[in-house]
């Protein structure tokens, strides 16, 4: 099945080179307004925008989508209520709200000819972002999103086959061969596009393990395995950022 909305979504690419052209205020407002129409629990989000700072990849727009409990607590106070829900629950609902909005913004942007790239490190830079944007307590940066008119063109990146994604009624018990077949779809697709060799994006091995890969066979599954097999061993860095923003996720008395 096909229609313009589906084509926009199927043609999605994360772009890392942008033209200098600055989208108009009308386009920016349209993208954010479309983002607001995403489903939500309690609209626990806010969007920051910078057009003055040098954005990654030379993008003209640099959004940061935040989980925002500050506005919730302000209007609850006006209604004579105090928040008693624990921060971990509110954080999960806020992450859902902010993520839905962020994705709506991506689709809206692409429908207008703007492409984008998510930047996942924002939670680890929360204190700096809070200073830069003078954020009140209880606002936590969830994800960065740069956007603009693309200065590069390439096919959409591979995705898992549906048999490894859509499970009706029960989650299957995969054999190693079935997992390997899904891995091959991803790896062959990225190798065919020369994705990692073009970016020189091979993650070094930081543990006692021999590197048996060259750019001839280094692809998506090895790249992802090296990320989550080496990085962020302790949650303390992230929980400290949350604490500094006024979130307590270890429980309240």
C-alpha cells in the first residue's frame, strides 16, 4: 500500500550534511505545531530551539525536546493540587510524550523538504543545556534534533525484516540461525551502502578482546554490539544529571 504519508516515512534518512538555507519562521512553527498533535499522556514536554549556536553537521535548526514537569506542577498548583506521583513514573510518561512529539516533528519536516538527525546524548549534557537555556527545575533534555535542507542524498538505511519485528499473539523463540539471518539483512545493507567506511566510524575495542573486523566486514551489528558492550556501565552519570534537574528516581519516602 502506498500514499504520500507512507512514502515520506519510508524515505526517512538521518542526514548529517545540510545546506545553509534557513527555514522560515512559518515552517518552524508548522513543524512544532504538527509535533504537538502527537498522542500524549499529559503534554509533559517542551521544545527548545537554537538558530544562533553552531549546530552539529552545519544544520540551521537545533531543537532539544525535553520532558517537562515544571509546567504540570505550575498548573496543578493553580488548581490546588500537589503532585504525589513518583518521579520515575512521571519520567516514563514524559519520555513517551516527548518522543511522540519529536517523531511527529521529523515527519512534518520531511513532508516540507527538511531532513533531520536525532542526537541521543542530550540527557548526559542536561546540566549544560539547562544553563544555556536557563531551564527551570523539573525540565529534562531528552533528545536533540537537528534539521534543515539536506546537502547529501542516499538511500534509506536498512531495517530488520518484519519477521524479526512483528510478533502476533506471542513472542517467538528464535533459533541462532534466525537471529543470524536478521543480522545479515542489516549488515549486508549497511556494507552495500559503504556506511561505516565512508564515515570512518569504526568503534575501537576498549576491552580485552581481539578486533577481527576491517571495514570490509565491519557493519551494523558489530557497531551496535561495541556500543552497548563497552559504554555506560554505570547509571550514575545519568542519575546525577536527573538529580541536578530535580528528578529523584530512587524512590520517595
